């Protein structure tokens, strides 16, 4: 057989050229600030707010709202704290505050008895074999009427905690939402009414309809007494105001004295 010569390829090694490592500071990326291809960010002049928008901003210390008398006519204005009535609305925080409040209203007293707690005999009701029936033990087993309850509810604590700052922020969101929806009203002179008929006439003159929350000051025993018998009217002190009660009413009626209580109780915290 003829001999076949195999072709042997010669591998030619190229000379290795050593280069200096490039420092990181001199490397230009695609979007580096010094690169000509970097996107330009447009510079817009600052927007100027009108006087009405500035008064509604959360940075302002107070917001002016009209005050009505017991006859329904406007008698002036009053400054309400912007920290409560001009805050940024946080719907998730309000939902959390409502969930915590409703959970804390539960007593958690539902209870059932197990077969060991039900009063009755533990004697075997019939013999194990020979009756043709299913085998049973005590008559108070869960399978029988009047027996114990399997996996029934037992007393438990549903209490949930919410930090004070989150409670105040949720209240501010609820009050701000109520103000933007036109549900808020300040009435002066309600503290001097001593008859339920006069209180009902004053609320009717101001167009109060539906479920209404009357927010009173610190000392308002007379106002509470003359208002508690009016339908769809709930009375609450400004010190005990919370997000759920604000959201669950169609109209919020503030006494003029209640605004002062809100200002003193919910003062903005000083930064350290």
C-alpha cells in the first residue's frame, strides 16, 4: 500500500505585546457625564404656585376655612392646622389604621366546649362487639348531638398595635380627604344651645344631612346632652378623633372650640 504522508501544520506563535493597564478613572462609559452620548436632562424653571395653592400645601402652617353660624350664614374664617387638613393622603396607611381599629374592637370571647369539657357520663354506651352497630365510647363525643365541638373557637386576643406617629398620619390623611371632598364644616355658637330642638334647627339651617359626626371641645357636656337624641348624629370629643370615625360619616361638623383642641393636641413635632 502507498504510504500517505500526513500534513503537519506548524503553529506559529505570535509575539505577546504587553500593554499598560488602563486606569478606571480614564474609562469612559456610554452614559458617563463626560461622554458626548450621555442623555441630557432638561432643566425646567421652578413652578410658581398661586396663593390659593400655597395655602393648601402641607408646608404651610394653617389653612383658612369658612365658619358658619347657627342660622347657616357665614360669620368669618378660622385657621385650621395644615398638618391635619393639608397633609399628603396615604391610602394604604389609612386602610391599615382602620384594620387595626376594627380588630381592637373585637372582644374575642367566643368559646365552645370540647368533649372533655362537656358535662355528662363517660361510660361506654354499649359493648364493643355483637350489636351490629358502629363502635362508640362516651356519649359526649363530637359525633353525637350535645357532645363536644371539634376545632371550635376559643377565647383569644385580637389586639393589634399601631405606632402613635402612624395613627396621627392616618388621621391627617382622613381629615385631608374629607376636606377635599367637601365633607368638613365649622359651626360657631353650638355651645350656647340648651334645647334639642334648637340644635336640630341649627344643623338643618347649615344643610347637615345623613350620618354626621359632631366634634366637640374638651368641655361640652351641654352640647352632648342636647345632641345625643338627634337621629344620625354621633358626638365625639376632638381628643378622641381617629381615622375610622372620620371615614364612616358623611359629614364632619366641628365646633369652633374643637379646632383649638386639635391645634393643642396634634402639634407638629420639633426636629431634634
